[in-house]
C-alpha cells in the first residue's frame, strides 16, 4: 500500500523524464540557400506504412526532435509548401541513444514530387558527447555465442574488459556502477550487484532482444542508478508477419577436453545441452496494433562426480582395523573392549547408506587398497546436474494516433538448477536446487500534447527471487558430518544437512518523461523512481546439530594400551569409530532467531529481514544548437538514494557516544534497535546535484566529421543493500547460537541433550557479546555516509571514412567517496613492548635451533646470545612457548597473528592488543575509497558494407584504486581492512581488473557466391553456393595482474587483511629483473610462470625459516613488525587470446522463408590461455599454473527457420 501511494505521488509530482529505453531523433531542415525552413511537417513511418506513427513541426530555426521513439528502422518524411517532399528511408534508431540526421536540404518544387534518400546505417554522432555503442540485431543474431545470451556481447565494446574471475568491467569502474535495463526496467540483482555486467536474473536470450546499446561514458542525464548503461530492447511487431523456429545442440562428443583434464588423464565430463524455441510478431491491425511473442527452452543434461565415505563391513560391526609397527593389519572389536552395543539411531542412519559393498575408491576414507580395507572407504558415483530453463516474452504496441501510443512488455523465465555442489548425501538426484521464477512487466504511454512537446510515462517491475530449496526431511535433530579434530559421523550422513536459504529481490520503476523543443533549444526534463526491495532468509542452524565423539571429559574412551602396536593417531581413530557406532555425544549447537522486536528468540524460526532503498531522481538538460554544426549539452541531474532501512526495524546499531562513530566503536557501547520500525540506518544525503556538460562540433557541416567532448558526474549504487546490511548484521543479538557449555559424555540412546532457548537481551553492550564470544565483531555505517559518485570526461574525434566509422577518444573517470568498511580495531603489536620481546624470542629460537635442532624461543642461559624475555613471562603460562603452534608463529615472524591468538583466547595477561578489548574488529562503513581510470580508445565499425559488418577496437588504459571492491567475488560487503591505518597510502595500487592492452574484433561476412556474384553456377547457386556466412569474435588482452604475498601477519594479522592480501614480499631485484623471473615455461609436470631458478627444491619461493637463501632466490620474507616492500599487483600473467567462429549456411526456401544451418566453434583453435593468479611465496606450487582463462573448444550445431 505504501508503495502504491509512493508511486502515485511520484507520478503526480513528476515533471517528466526522457526515456532511458527509447531513442531520440533530431535534425535540421534548410532550403537550397542554406536558410532554415520553419514550420516544415515531419512524419515518421514504419517501412511500408501508410499512416505516420509520429508527427511534429519544425521550429522557426528549422529544427525538429522526436523523443521516446522505439528503437528500430523508420522512414522520415519532411514536407513544406513550395518544396518537394523529402523522404529519408532506412533511418536506424538505437536504444537509449540519439540519432542526428544529416542536414535535410529541401528542393524547390511541388509537394507531389518526392526526393528519396537512403540513409547510411552508420551515422557520425554530431549532437552530444556521450560515448555509446550499439549492437544491431544482425550482430546479436549472427555472432558466435554458445548460450544465446546477449550479455556475452557487452565485452565486445571498447572500454569493457574481462579479467580476473570473469568479471566484466566498464572503463575501470566497480562492476556495481553499471545500470542494466530491459524496456526501461532494471533487470539486475539489486541485492548483490557485484557482477552487474555479466549476470541478470532474467537470463535474457537472443530472441528476447532486438538490439542493445552500451553507454560507457557521459550518459545523458536521464540515465541514472549508475555511471554506465546497458540498454536492451525487446522486439516489436511490424506491418509484416514474421517469426521463426530454432533448435541447437552442443554435447561432449564434439567438445575437446580441458588442458588440465588431459594432463591428469581425466575423461571429459558428459554434456548434452539443447536449446529450442520460436518467435512470432506482426500486425493485428496495420499501422495501429502490433504484437510480438517468443518462447525459448534451455535443457542441459549432465552429471557431476561425487565421492562419499562409507564404513567397511568390519567397521559397521564395531571392529576397528589398524596397522601395527610392522605394518600388519590388526583387528579389535570395540564393543567387546567397552561392553557397549550399537546405537539404534545411528544404526538406522547406517541402513540408509548404500552399504559397504558400494565402496569403489580409496580417494575417501582411511583405506589405501580396495583389497585390504580398513575402517572407511570411498564411494564414487555421479549426481544429476541438470538445468531446465524456460523464457517467455510478450509485447504489444498500440498506435492510437500519432499523438498517443502505448506499449506493454511481459517477460517470464523459470530456472530449475540442480545443486550437487550443496549435496553431501548419497542421492543420485540432489536434494538442493535453485528454483527461480522471474517476472518482468513494462508499460508505457507516449503522448504528444503539442507538436513541440512529447511526454512518456513508464511503470514496471522486475520480481527476481534467488532461492536455494531443499526437499530433505531433517527431523528433530541432525548429526554432524565428520570434521578432523572435532568429530562427527565417520560415514557420510544420508541426511543432506544444507538448509533452505535465499532472497526475494523486487525492483520497481516509475518514470515520467518529456521533451520540449523551442527555437534552437531541445529541453529534456523529468523525474524517476526506482525502489529496490529485498527479503533475505536463512534456515541455517535452526535445527539442533549434535556431534558424535569421545570428549576429553569422557572416561569411557579406548585407551592406547588397549590397542597393541597402535599409534596415537590410531587411538584417536578408534575412538571416532566407537563414538559413531555406540553413539557417544561430544557437543551440540543450535541457532535461535527473533521474529520481531518483541518476540524474543523463537526455536525453529527462520532468519528473515526486509531491506529497502529508493532512488529518486530529477533532471533537466538543454540541447542547444548554438549554430549550425555546433551543439551544446547543458544539464544537471539530482539523485537521492534514501538511506537503507529494515522495514520491521530488525537491525541493531551501537548507540553513539559523544556523537562520534569511532569513539563509539572503541567503547563498551550499547547495541539497540536502529531507531523506530522502518527507520533509516544513517542520515540522508540530499545535496546530490550532478552536472552534465557536452559539446559536439560537426566540423565541416556534412555529418562526416565530429569533435566531441564532455564532463559529467554520476551518483552510483555502490552495493548499498548488501554492503550496508552486511555491515549492520555484523552486530550479533538478533540471532544467537547456543553450544554446550561443557563437553558431553552421554549416549544418543539415553536421549539427546535438550537445548535451552537463550534469553533475549536488547539493549545489550559490547561486553555482553564478548562474554558469549571473544571474537565478536561490531559495526556501524558512518552516520554521515554520503552518496558515492563518479566524475567522467572524454574528448573524441569521429569520422566517417567511406562507410567505416572511426573514433579515437580519450576517456577518463575518477570515483569518489566510494564505499569501504575499515577496521578501527587494528592490532597494536607494540603494546607493552610486545614487538621487541617477540623479536628477542625469535632470536632465542634460532639460537636454540642452531645448537639443538629444535626451535625454542624461551630464554636459555646456557646458550650464548639467548636473551631474557620481559613480556612473555607476564602472560598466562608464560605465553605457552612450548606450544608447537605458537613456536611456528614466532619462527615465521607473524607477531600480529600471535598477538591475536593471545587476545582471542584471553591469554594476553596485562597487555591489551586492541583499542577495544571487547572486539576482534570494529567495522565502520565509510566513504573512504576512490579510483582513477585513464584510457585511450580506438574504435572502428560499420553496419554493413559489401556483405561485411564489423567492429573492432583497441584500448590502452590504467586503473588505480585502493580497494578490491568485489572482484574475484570478494567483498560484496565492501569490508576491506587496511594493512596499516596509519599509512593509508599503502592501499593505492593497480586495480585487480587493470588490463593495459585490450584488442577486440568481431565480424559478420556474407560470402559473395551464387547468383549475381563472380562465383556462380545456376544448378548449384540456390542450394550449394549461395547463402554462406562467416562470423567471428577475436579477443587478445594483457594477462591478469597478480601479486606475490607472504601470507604472514608480520604487521597486521593476516586473517584481517586477506581480502586485499596486503602483506607482500621483499626483493632486492629491480623491476626489470623481476619481470625476467616471471616468464611462461612448460615443465614435465605442467605449465609454470616462474623461472626454475626462483623455486627451491620444495617448490617454494623462499628457503625454510632460519635457513640461508638458495641460489636464485628472488624473494625474502618481511621481518616481524614490517610490511613487504613489493607493490600489490605489479606483475602481469600470460596474455589471453580467444577466437570464436561460426559458419552459417542459409537456404532460401521462398522469398520470405529462410532455413539456416549454423555451426559455432567456441575457442576454435582450442588454444589454452593460462591464468596465473596471486602467488604465496610459501606455497609448494609457487608459480605453477592450474587453470585457464577460457574453456576448451566446444562445437554447437543449430537449425533456424525464419520467415
């Protein structure tokens, strides 16, 4: 109801907004002397149409403009008394862009005479500074794409790069800065926008799209919710009935195996994917009412390999098998030793497994041979991994009159996806699946109240659930699977333990759009609203989970003395088997959630939230024809993102101390509900005015050469929902996990321990949470959080060279006030002199190791050079320097990691390593981050010329930033602690997606054979020679950048900087010398990207701690208290090259019926493009390549009938 009121109110208040989905058509009319022809009538027709769709009258300066015109091909007719009628045929309008016709020169004569001009499909942009590119229907249809997804073509545009983890980035900006629409309605996952360029929950397919436009810089102020725009348009019916059917298939038989599967001797996985569908569009009433409909089905059938653990026949009967000192297998009946019997509940679970006879591999379990089984073995089998999709689209267009037109679009897609990756049981059909049904609606009314005023009202929504469903029956309790050191069932649980979770994400759009022309001015103005609503839910942990094991408090375990010749690890394994079969419990856990502010914790309640953020915007722009050939664009957009709020008020925030967020976090603050129900989490930011300035100069006045430049500001959605909600959800209190306070010793048969619902307490202090967990984290959005924005600028020269459009441009941008959550609880390694004493302990250890062979950091008066420790003796148990884990940490110089261990286990004694002793981290979401992009882009393209349609581009660029910002699927929540809060300059480096060189080329070529061509022979023309078409996509780019990390917390704890992997290595080599270290080579064990001289005998890049460097060692570890001197991401991996190719054969059955056979080869040359990734110096596979950037070659075959 509130949404309806808001939408109606917005519609009433709207002053109008130029449509984002439709196009603009502008032009000027002159007489033979070059003087303006005022009041000329301008009509727009569908090809072959008898009645105009749109009409207007030129201004006194001879200018005209149509706004809100659907993308497509039109005829434009101009008439004026005393002049011959001028008809411009084949005018192509592209989605979300402006088409400026060359000057229309009227000829003196009778109106009954007509002068016809056929427009070039490629027109130089002479009226604005926007950098936008269009992908035509022919390119979308004919370029080689395996999955029929038009999104895969976005990367064909200049300035769009695809690097690490496959994330596509536009002009070096965060991926969430891109806005994507279908018929004016946003189609993104607006809860998690991290891969906004590569994914849409609508899963668009080719016949749902007639064309697409990508605006990469200086978009019209009408475009909001991002700094770049991807605009899709659904097809419309025309005056001719048209349609088609298709089916295509790709399968493993015609596919190559991956390079690494071949290397390992692994067979290529089975695949059989079919896609089929049909489309139909045309007139219901000519020139008045049109329809378009399509259906596509996606049927992917494949399997995934799975391995589970089973008990051997002896183990299932309580008989434990182990090797004695001589390696001879011994058997002991654990029931006889203990007097216990099998537990009925566990026995019932065991009966639900395939049984010991199914054991067929030793890749799981403790057996090393299938002929000499011990206690557990593996069961390898295939699990169904199908994907079933259906996409339906319907569109209707109604031309009531040239003054009123209506259009309605409905799109519906279902996606049923098996999730074997979330299965842990024995089912051949996984219990977990994604079952998503996405619905889109778009309705628009375009009216022309006056000849110089156009108005468009659009409303729509996109309802996009992302559900992880399970059909498992969990019962009243779940038994945990085995985890080393913790316990659990020794055999895989036949109950799949994954619990349902997901989210409902709804996006609503409302826009009222207008354009007003007067004299030399075309003024666009308007208002828009986008509401982003999401309801995430999660059932994880709400059913009690019990773990089987023999705890230290249980006196009934098997003793080592009862197992002759056994090792301590065998003793542990025997107790694990006894715990499983007899049913000994060691621990339990259950998560409790609230339903409301007053419900308290409710057993079995789902964690459920309702988050919302709105984007309100209004703008005005004047497109001013200052003089012939010179256009100025002057505009401003106002953008207001409302603060994120939880509709039911289920959010906890620290209550401000001294009105200062940092002081609050560093105190024993009080957590309380964030204001009233549905209230905001931070103050609103309402002063967001974004200027947009552009100039376009038609140099010679013939529409062939243009110089353009522009500057704009765009306020962006920098992951508001997932970042802010993730920050707020850090504060525990509305969900609580209860675990057993002391180790359990009872048997399942005697009853499962009851779990008491915890007491709900709000308000609660930081100390309250610390008392429950010493690793509690706390967070707050900056109360004065501002709206992030991007400044963009470009200058270009564009020229039409004999039908080839050549564009050379410089593009730059700067992201400001970008979201990043910092940790204000940075560990203090100098506290109480700890760092100095740590160094003394490390020195003592190496002295002891040299003398005794054992690293012992304790002071030893008998060893020369050993020093008295001053801080460790003040810690509980003297810092537990006999612990092997602590000794290893000291030996590695990881002083911050050791300090964290002491603090989190309450072993820090009188020393406090944190500004706030009650917290492990203090996270404030701020506007700290920024980024910079500078790029030179060269672009050449043509629609069609002598059967050739092509587009190619080259980009030379550099991207700098201080944050990873979502790349590699990390940091959706934007939490990136600095390695040193006192030295923020360390954060600035190349962005993970910085690719210096990117070259791309695509083409569609109709082979000149058959009738009318040199190679022609009548008997063969129709069926053999004619109709051949070739197309391809070629990409070559610099390799992804990477870093060399130490992986050690020598300054800040490693677990807190891993999101940006801040601690690099040291090196005495120059950058040129280091580049020589990283070179591709093929070894006997596979590809490497490092010289063999730089790797030790153990495969690492550094010698063992305390040892001398090996010959050729290029890197050294940072010392305790220091940070590595190498920059982040200063190296580049191997270049990436891909080539996809298609061959089409068209059979012209009749004048309007064409049958096409198509073969697509993805990665046609099957060239492995190796990806290196970040490297850790202590890895035993340092420099070894284990993945490829592109997949192995795949062929796809299809048959298409169009009429």
